[in-house]
């Protein structure tokens, strides 16, 4: 059984982030739309105003003809001023006939392209959207598993002959800090017993004569050092002990040391730290290696 973070584990998280972003965007856009519609005239009102501006006439008697002419003149003047205001708001240079004194005419906020309220609403929406998108991207990047390079990927730890030579010379496992792994030999005569206990992904490394043990104790995560006198791994935190190939021999640990698959290509040894395989259950003893000296813990 592996402990690596898989895509099936990440998929619900990604879907949740997407739904939250979509809901926030719809909510903010809906609020902005409602606020921007405030104060606008209805379609019927605008149609009535347009029909009045085109000069639709009603029957009047002779006594009201002079008043009607005055109203038409006032409406024409208002339309001219509105046209000038719109041209000025759009940046067009408005000229006056010679001899005409230019007077300041306040521009209606509704005639502007974007009101101050709309500007602040849209700015707030943009900032919230950018912040939410950045947070979602950083969350996905944090949860996405590393596929290559460094711990969490495949790491070349050296040649098979060099590793076995160092182990035989020092009577101690080879430790690789980048892979956080102890490399120790696995005896060929123990392979039949190993095939009945271990994950098939570990067997190629064992057949090549090596095991890659994660430095982390499966009890509470302490780093497990090598004891030269007992020729076992002994955890200084709570006293868990493991033989040369990481099988539990004592202490409160729930199983043997966790391990990584090994790939041997030619003479190169590669440890796949992206796949963590749980250690063997309590009672596993494929090598029958006993304690060879005094304990360190």
C-alpha cells in the first residue's frame, strides 16, 4: 500500500476550489449589475421622452400656440446642451459660434461613461478576483505532488558496486540525505521468504541485493539512526528497534520501517521516493538476523 498523494486525492480539492471561485464571481457580478441599474429609466419612459423630442404634436387651440412654440424652443436648447455635454465627456472639442460666451454647464453623472460608484465596484471586483485566483493557484501548487527532482521523485544514489563496497567496508548502511534513505544489503538466501511478505514493487531491488529504508520511524516520525554495536536501527525517541533490513524487533512501532522501490539500470541505482511502501507487519523476520552486540538505546 502506498502513501503517495495521487491525482484521485487532489481531484475533490480542485473541484471545491473551482466551485468557490465560481460562486464568488457570480455573487459579485450580480451585486454590481444590480447597483449599476439603480437610477436608470425604464424602456417605456425613454420611448415617451424620445417621441416627445421628435416633435409629436397634439391638437392645441390658437390661444396655446405661443406657449407651445416656447416649449419647443426650450426643448431644443436642452437637447443642444445635452449634446454638448456628451461630446465634452467623450473628449470631443466643443466650439461655440463667434461672439458666443461659453458658460459652464455641469455634467450629469449619468451622462458619463463610468460613474465613481461603478469604478469602485469594478475595482473591488477585480482585486477580489485576483486575490482569490492567486490563493487558489498557490493552494493547487502546494498540494500538487512533485514529479521529478529532489525528495518526492526519482533520485540516483550511485552505482551498485560502490554502494555495496561502502557497506562492506564500514559495516554500516549508506545514507543518502537527498533521498532521506538508508541503503542496506538484502541477502539472496532470504528472497523466497521476502516474496511471500513484501510488495512486488520492492522485489527488483531486493534481487539486486539492496533495500532502501526511509529514515522516518513509523511510530511518531523520529529519525532512526544506525547502531554499530547491535547492527540494528534503534530509535532514540521511544526505543523501537529494527533489524538490518528494517523489520521490527522491539518497541512501540506499529510495523517495520517504511521503504522505497529501487530501480537498477546497468550499474546505476535509483530510489523512487515518490512511492512510500509501508513496512512489513509485526513478526516479519525474513533474514533471521539477531542482535549482534549491545544496544545503543
